[in-house]
C-alpha cells in the first residue's frame, strides 16, 4: 500500500478586523496617526517648556554671528522707521497731518514687524526644520507657535527702545499703557494662528516662502503703518466699503490699539467702531481656525 501523506490545512491569516481589535486591546495605535484634537492639545501643553526654550534659543542664535549681537533686535525696526520717516514723513509730507508722528510711526513699525516676522517664520516652520520633524515625535504645532513666541520675545525686548522714544518726544506715561498687554495677547494669538496656516501651506508648497515678502509688503502699505487710516477715511470720495475694509484689517486694528494705549494724542475717535470686539474676533478666528487647520494635516508633515 502506498503511504498517503496528509498535509496540514493552510493556516488562515487573521483578518484586518481581528488585527485592529487585537491592537486596540493592547493599546497599540497606527504609527504617525493624527491624534484627536483634545489629545493633541494635551500633548502640546505637555511640551510647553520645549516651546519656550526653543523660542529663546532661536532668538539668542538669530544674531549670534553679528558683532552687535542682540542690539540688532532694536536697530532693525528703528532703521526701517527712519527710512519710512524720510520717505513718507518728509518727502510725502505725511507728518504734517498726524500729531506725534515719530511715536505714531515707530509704534506702527514695531507692531507690524511683530506680525510680519511671525508669519514669515511660520511659513518656513515645517519646511525649514525637516530634520527635526523627521527625527523626533512631538506635536508639529509647537514649531509655528514657538516662532511666534520668539517674535513676541523680540518685540518685548524692543519695547524698551520704544518707551525711550515716546518719552523723548514728550509722550507722558499714562495708565492707558496697561492696555498694551491685552492688545499684545490678542495680536500674539492672531499671529500664531496665521503662522500655523502658513506653516501647513509652506510644508506642502515651499515656494510660498518666496512669495510671502511681496504679499506682506502689500499688506503693510494698506495697514496704516506710515499713515493714518482715520485721516484717509474722512476724505470725500473714498468709497465706504474701502473705508470699512481698511478699518477691519487685522494688522491695522492691532496697530491702532497699541497707538491708543501708548500715545496720548491718539484718541478713541481715531479707532474703528467696536475695535476691541474686532481684535478679539480676529484673534479667535485665526487662533482656533489656524490651529484646527494645521492639526488636520498633522500626519503629513515631514513625509514625501
């Protein structure tokens, strides 16, 4: 009789559902998967010390190769203000229509530089730090937020020079200066939100970083940095919709709030209606909307 060989039946591979159930039972998750929004917020808060330390380190290293070092944190916006004063204040005569024009201009330049630098740094937050993104596991929103915090630290360092300029040009110290604190908090929230939007866009299309200087320069010219939106709005023949758009421009809103807080000749009538509500609305819209927009692409950063 011939010996019959009985081969064991082939083992059936476990189904995907079974593997998913097994992984869930043992607390395993997909590598690189996007966490839920509450979990993402928790992870980000747990790394708050990293965010502040990273921002401080970047600020310290920014001018480490320059002989004047951190002095350039103040000199850069001051030199920009000097150029704008010569072009707009002297050549175009803008200073004749604006009281305390030098404090008006310097405040506008400092506050605008905060927004401009935050957005530019945020645009390159992912694409310019791919080595860090690919090497370490952390919530990627920490990068654009840390860059916005870096620019806030630079602004606070520069505020000492701004205070000296205000005092030298006869602007007295007043209780209204305390309003600068909530204005800066709102502006920081807005800047961080826009930075996160631009970080996601810049991660997918790095060429956006080359376009942003032109976009930001145009935005600066319509934000009342060198001229008064209130004076322009009172001119006849300007369409009402243009006036409303200029007044609701978020960069102009935060600049006007700081001018109102610091300069006694910049009165409440120079502010757009409901300015604090508008500033809060822009901060919430950009901060929350930008954070969610960035979080939705969390698993894609550093890949490809």
